[in-house]
C-alpha cells in the first residue's frame, strides 16, 4: 500500500533540511577563502595587476629586479651620473618653494642605490636616507614600503617614484602618512599617460586615487615632470599641528 504524504509533512521536512544546511551555507559565504583579498578592493582609476599568488611571490618578483647584477651596475655607473643632477633639480625646486629645507629629515622610498639621497645631500639636505628591499650602505637601509621600519612622525619630507610597485597602495600611503610628522610633505612621481614597467604591481590613470588615499593630507600641487618615464608630480602636506621646536639651549 502506498503512503500518501501530506503537505504539512513535506513542508516540515523541507524546513528541517533547510535548518540543517544553514550552517554550511553560512560557512561557505563567510569563510576566509571566499573573502576578496585586500588588494582587490577597487578604486576608480587605480588597477591592481593580477598574477600574484602570495605576498612572498610579489616580494620575490621585486627582488628579481633589485638584485639584477646588470641593472645594479647601470644604477651605480651610467644612471648615477645621469640621474643625480636631474633629481637635484627636482629637489631644489621643492626647496625654493619651501616644501623642503636644509634642516628637514628626509626619506626616499624605493631608493635602490640611493641616487635620490645623494641628490638631496648635494642641495644641502644632509639628514636624508633611502629605503629599499635591499640595503645599499650608507645611503639606503633595508625596508618594505608596505611596512616602514620607522616610528610614527619621524620625517619632515618623503619622496617616492615607485608608487606603481605597491601591491597594496592604501598600505603604501598609510605608511607614508604614519611616518611623516604633522605638516610634513610627501611628493610622488607617477605615470599617468603611459603604463609603467613589467615589475609594476598597479596602474594609475588619474591623480584622484592618490587624493582619495591621502585622506590625512592636503593636496599641495599637481604638475607635469619629466621623471625618467614618470610624467606627474603630486605633493601633499600631512594635516595636524607641527611639533613644537626644541627648547633653545642656554
């Protein structure tokens, strides 16, 4: 004899099965594997390049360039003589516009062999240091620009022409604002009219993403430059009250 199933019985079975499967559905929806990685967050006019399976693979790719013997020889010979005078003119113009002073404590981010540091010192900004994944003493110390090895409010001035190498642009900018003193100045050289090299981790299509990311800073200026493939200079001043001057010695 066939048993006739009633509608209430079928409904109860459906509700029980739904209740039992709910934890599994929630796990799939909220599990870490289903969450998008931090660098996939989309900002208009800023695109993160795909292809990195882990942060370690990203770092290794950057090291492949930084440790390339042929490139390092070029950076310390032909490029050294060619680029330092150009960087010195960039920095002298910033100095003439009161954005950097001889007494400024300055950081150059992604400095490789320290060309930018040498240029700053040549125009009188002697308290300058570079930071890169590979140190180059005495001009460059070891550091990751996603996690600078410096304390809060350390520098009066920070310069970088490697924003395109940041896998996590928000973190890159946050570290600049963290290590800058209030009223400190940050200057970035970026490429807008052309795409950067094969080691770049992001592509920038306007200055608006930078303005968005530098939320604790005020925009000073945007202007064209001829910076070895980089065409735009963007300058910011960190908000907040400057620290009081040290007491005058008697």
